[in-house]
C-alpha cells in the first residue's frame, strides 16, 4: 500500500484537541446544570444521562476523524500498466558567470541569487519539461544539455562559478548563439531561452545575435540582475581575502544593470524582459505568464504504473461512524 498524499497524516495532531473539546463540552453541560440545582442534586437530575454512551459517541467521532484523515492521505493499492504521453516545454537557461555577477547589490550576490531562483524554477516543472544550462562569460559553454534529469541539471547549476568559463569578459551574443545550437534538430515546439545577466555586454553584437535567434524560431526571455545604481565588484584572492576588482589603469570597477540591451533582446525575439527584485526574482512570472503559453513538445510515450485509488474505503467507514454517532442516544433506560 502507498499513500499519494502522506502529508495528510500530520492532521492527526488535531486528535488530542478533538478529545479535549469533547471533554470540555461534557464538563460545560454539568456546569450549566449546576446553575439550576444544588451540587448534590446534579447527579440525581442527570440520572437519565449515560456517561458510557456519551463516551461511545465521542469514540465514534474521533475514529471517524482518523478515517477521514486516512482518506485524505489517498491510500493506493493495486495498479494497471498504461501508456502515458505528456506534453512539456523546452527551456534553455543561460547564466552570466562573469566577474560582474559577484556584485552584491543583490544579496548574497548576483550569481548566487540567480542560482537560488533557478532552483525554485525547477520546483515548478512537471517532469515533462526539458531544461538545459549554459554558462557564459567571454565564451559560452553548455554545462547541461536539454534533459528531463532535473537532479543532473541541479548538480551542474551548483557547480557554476566565475571560474566555469576561463575566458574573462561578457559575450552575450556568444551565449545566444550557443543556445540556438542547443535546439538543433528540435522542431515540434517553441524554443525558449531564459537569459540571466546584468547586461554588461563587452563583446560581440547581442542584438544581431538575437535577430539570428528569432529567424531560428527561438524566443529569448531576459532577466536583469542587479540595480541601475550598481555597486563595486568584490573578488576573493587565493587566501580568501576580498578586495575590489580594478581595471588595467588601477581604477575600481563598478557594475551597473544594463536594462536597455536586455529589453532590446527580448523585443527582437518576441520574448519578455523582467528585472529581478529583492523578493521576486522574476522567473515565476516568466514561467506562469509567458512560458506556459508556448507550444509544448510531445514527450516520449512511456508505459507507467497507475495505482488504483482506495480512499473510498476509509471514507465509507468514516461515514458509517458518523451515522452511528447520530443514532446513539445518551439517554439510558430508567427502571421504575
């Protein structure tokens, strides 16, 4: 036997509260009666009341609650083998791992905040969605091809750092071209790329690359990480000591969010742009409002076990117990 919703068993913590409530109800009745008669007359006035029957009614109520919880847990046993065909999205996530992503205007840093948001996105996928990962700085590299293996994807995501791409700089056009290559041979669905970066493009022509992507049927959804005001870039040396990144002239480097470029990329490809905020990163919005409307691919049909639902049995027992509780009277027969 398995349970499709085992979390429902936590509701059994309410059982002591139900028992306490039934006891307080009985105690309240005795207190009400004591207002109309002296204490030594209460038992005599209540001689038609059966405490034993009341306890049986209380047990029926508590037992019914247990079986209702069991029904909510959705017990399953027995199964049939059936073909299952699902529909899913194809999503390639391209993440900027250049030095500017170490900026801490987004806590704990732009890169770490991005990784946390992508992990939250994985929780929304339904198992039929393809997802892949590209890291880019001066070059771009596929870290995880499009896959259904979310655990493998998360391992690649955890490994991302500013050392993932040896060549420094930021080349968004290379990231776009690499994303388009990842979709070669896939024609039965809309192709979506989530591009997460601060937009500081130092090499290539990102808008021209976006036009090429649009010609291939790829939509790019851009997420701007950082603030317009920007902040200084902190890097750690081999000893773990942190210092501010400096350019060739010895000046400290300040990184700003370039929203204009990211908006152009999204517009050219028919995608959308969102700027990450403190509480909302923007991936939830993109998935719920944008990606979910795209044409899905037909996932490979597989044979799967479909377990038979048996919640009807405990639910029936609960109904019988509640019915019995209503039929049991607390009045006892009095022999005259």
